[in-house]
C-alpha cells in the first residue's frame, strides 16, 4: 500500500507503528491464501480493494465527512444499512478479524472472551483501524451478551447507538423490532441532520437490494458442478461487500458474474474433477480471518456456500420495494432483517432447515460448522445443527478456533480426516 496515505492516517490519530505492523502482515498472508490459487477468474478489482484496504476507501470516507456527511460503523448484519444511506450517511463494517490490540482490550475485557469482541475493542483502544477512527457513530446490537456488555465499554470511546435484537420471532417480538428500527431511523435523522423521506429511503432500498441481488447471483452460480469460483474468493467478495461503495461494488461483482456464467457454459471449474463440495457454517469470518477456508481448499475441497453472516445471511433476502409510504418501508426493512437466522434466536429451526436445504441445492458432500472460541450462541447451537443433519444423513464436522495460527496443524489433521471419510462415502 502506498505511503501517500500516511498523512491521512496520522490525521486520524492512528498509532502508526501498530498500524504498520498490522498492514505489513496482510500482503504476505493474502499472497499465500489468494494469489497462489489456480484458475482464478478476474479478481483484479477485489484484489485491489484489499491492497488498498486502509487507503482508497478511507480517503473516500474522509471526503464524505469533509462535505458534511456522517460515517456509521457496524459489526452486525442486523444494522439496517438502508436507513443510514437514506439520511445521506455511509454505513461501513468495522475491523474485527485479527489479533490486534489484544493486550489493550484485555485491560477492559475478560481474557476468555470471543476473539471477535476482543478484536474490535483492541482495534479501537489501539487506534489501529482507520474505519473505526472515521466513524461518527457505531451501532451495536444485542445478538450476544458479550457484545452487548462490550458496547457499553465502547461507548466510552465513540458514540454507540444500541438496537435491541429480539431473541424470539413471535408477533410481539416483531413489534419490538419494528419499534427499534423506527427509533434507529429517528436517531440517524437527528445525528445526520437529514430527514429520511419516502424517496430517499426507496433509493437506498433499491441500492442495497441491488448489492444483495448480485451476491445472490454469485451464490447461485456456485451451485454448478464444477464450481466456477473458489470459496475463498467468494468469501473475499462477501467481506468486501460490507464496507465498499455500494454501487461500485455491485457493478464490479456483476462483471465477475458475467465471466462466471461463461465458465459455467463451458464447464470450466476452479478445482480438480470430483473435488469434495463443502458448506461452511457458524460464526462470521471478518477480514483477514481466512484460516479455515484456506485449510479446507488447500486440502483439495471447494467451498460452495457460506451459511455465515459473512455469507448468505448477509444477502439472501431483500426488502420489499412496493411500499406506498414511509411507514410501510420501515416495516418492510424490519421484516427483512428479522428473517435473518442468527443463533441468538430460540428456537432457531429455520437455520437448521436452511442447512438441510443448502446441502441439497449445492450438492454438498459435507458441512463444516466453525465457531469462534467463547461464541456461546453458535457453539451451543452446533448441537441442534448436528442433530438435524444426522437425521438427514448429512456429514458434519464441528470445529472451534480463534484468530491465531497455532491450531492450524490440528485443524488440518481433523479436516483431512473428515475429507477422507467423505471420499470413502462417495466411492
């Protein structure tokens, strides 16, 4: 990445030494995980976005702020991006996928806490993430107790607006969630100084739906045998979707899908014939958390779908575009977001049913359920996932990991053994 960005990083108050250390680790990791892949489609745009991960997009955010715009940060797919856009703001996903600033985070958090939570607190306290330092507000949610309490601490360092995510999906829970979405819209209007209108919200809904639809198009193409794109590249695209410019991202992903459709037409795939087809499920994988997908695909399999928040949960449903007034639009947004099958819900039969459906649609040989350490909702729900998949004779491997590389050898051993079992089953 160009050193031309250093004055900008300095003006944001970043700890340049710690930031340099983080950035120096990304290119070699990205090169090993991504650039050595064979038969890649044209990923030039997405590779460029990663090469400028703290550069061009941060510059765009600063230019937006210089024009009087607001930047709103989020960690969760429950935050309605449409509302931020309708009020003239930019919504960006924040850094939470690396062991950065952990020593500082452990001064305010328990040591034994989900690495994602420790990561986002470490990025903020260590002044390492320029997205964080660009934010005027962060939106928190109550999808887990750890995040819920951590957001109280984070509010000491940056304004945090909390959204109460229901834990069930009854009508009274839907009523609560509608009120939370309305409150969020009111808060965003006050924060930005801009009124949300029917017209501005309709445009925002259409823009974000466009992004979801092109990601769904990509996901649909991955159902083909052979798969036209690797799971690692697909995950990279899904990760970038959370912070890139919406319209530009949609355009570039559509171009890639055009190429993938041609690959499908000619039967060109990214893997060896007969490669195992794997679905990854569980907790989200934020940049640069590529460890498990890299092990899976380096072992000869291809990931064909991600039942993750950095995956299908992010884009699989759209907001209705046929609303006649602002109130109906808010209700439509609330309905779309409450359809997300997060492990915070109980019961969560929709998620296990979805996994069974995905295994059939994507012709999956098996599912790997990957949970971050101390992520209680997904670690506990893995029991329900295993029970339902066993009833449908769908092989499952449950793994628990963190952001470190120390367990890579052990994970590879377990994944290789799982693949050997799947291969024997196919013979």
